[in-house]
């Protein structure tokens, strides 16, 4: 029986500056705090699923710099299979992140070694991926690699979840139409469809475009407005988790990692979305990215009614 999750995607080193405001051109200002940690959308989502108890294999590339060993060690310490964490010449991926006093964040990514992840790397990990129940993808690696992973999932009967982030205007929807799930945020949904996303009806109409392509489930994360899910027959808006946000960095990844874990375990989309919303809300109450992700025991201590 298939078990676990294959995350095929990115890893980054997060360089987080907590700022009072962004400097003007030519201006130097002092930031009150700084943190460095492991990140990247693929890695973040893998870490969340693993901390909640899923069996996770990571297919990714690191550089030959000082960051690589720390990234691999971080995966291992979180129980992730690192057999297919591959090394390549040059820089590992890095992500300078700026978080202001209102908890809004701005992020720059330098893909580095992530740009070298290839379709051949997926084939090298084929036997391991075939044993998984879900493939999770993002867009911090080359699009051709993403397309190859989608095709792999279709060929071997493995459902695929695509998080189309960072937003990529050149993503060809026809090449990801076999995905079981697509999980954009509002901005990404608008970019993918060319449609407005200001109202619930706008969200509904834009999501219908993705359903019409052939994608089975559209899940739109709406920040403080919650989450929208539709499969063409069923639709539901889930309200937001009411918490005091301190740092929203990585909240979308927290949501996807938790949803993936819950769906693989239960097969219940609505229940998985509800739990993922709570988990993402819990993550924004703490600073940092992976440092804000609770493990199963910690999360259930705050939400004892949730079954993980």
C-alpha cells in the first residue's frame, strides 16, 4: 500500500530582517532584529508534514557552500528521507525576507541550486516516489521539472498537489491539468486566470477557469478571509483562524504541509482544510518560518479537539 508524501521542490536559507519600514532609495536604516533559518517552499511543506507524523521523502538540490550541510542536517533531524537531496556546484538557494511591524512580509528569492533540479533527478528517485500517496510541488524549481513531476504522477497513479508559487505567468495550465489539487493564493489565482479576485464571486469565477482546464480540486488561500475550496460539484468557504499574527512568513507552506499530511491520512478534504487552517493560524503567532511550525504534540496541546 502506498504511504507518505514525496515533496519535489525547493529548499532555501531564510535571512529574515525584522524592520520598522523599508528604506528609501539610497537610504540606510537600522533593523531591530535578524534571524537566519532553513526555508524554501518545498522544504517548509516537507517539514510541516514530517513534524505532524507523515513519512516524507525530499527530492531537491543543495549547493556546495556552507549552507548545504545545515540544510541536509535539518531535514534529517525532522525525520525526512534525504536520499534524494542532491549536491550541485554553486550557491544553495537563499531568501532575504523583510518583516515589518504590521507582520507584513516582502521576500526575495535566489534559486541557486534549486535551478538545477531536473526531470532526470525525478527519474533517479522513481522507485521511492512510486511508494508515496501524494506528490507535492511548488514553482521555485524549473517549470520543466514541475511538468515532469506532474507527468510522473499521472503515469504512476499518484495524486499531485501543485502550489503555484511564487507566481509564474508562463506556467502552462494545460501541462498541469491532471493535478488532483492546485493551491494558489489570491494573487496567484488572479495571475493564473487573468481575472479579478476581489469578491467571493470573483474567487468562484476564477476558480472555475482552473476546474475547466481539468484540475480536480481548487483550493484558494485567502489570508485573513480564510480558504475557498471547490471541485465543481461542491464548494465551501472556510473562515480564518482568529489569532494575533506576529509573523505571517511561511503561513501558506504551513497550510499546505498540514493539508497534505491530513489528506494522506484521512482522504477527507473538508476535514483536512479545517485542520490546515488552524495549523497555519497557529504558525503566525510565532516568529520565523520553520521555527514557527509546531509538531503534533505541541499543536494538539493547543487544539486538543484536533485528531492528527
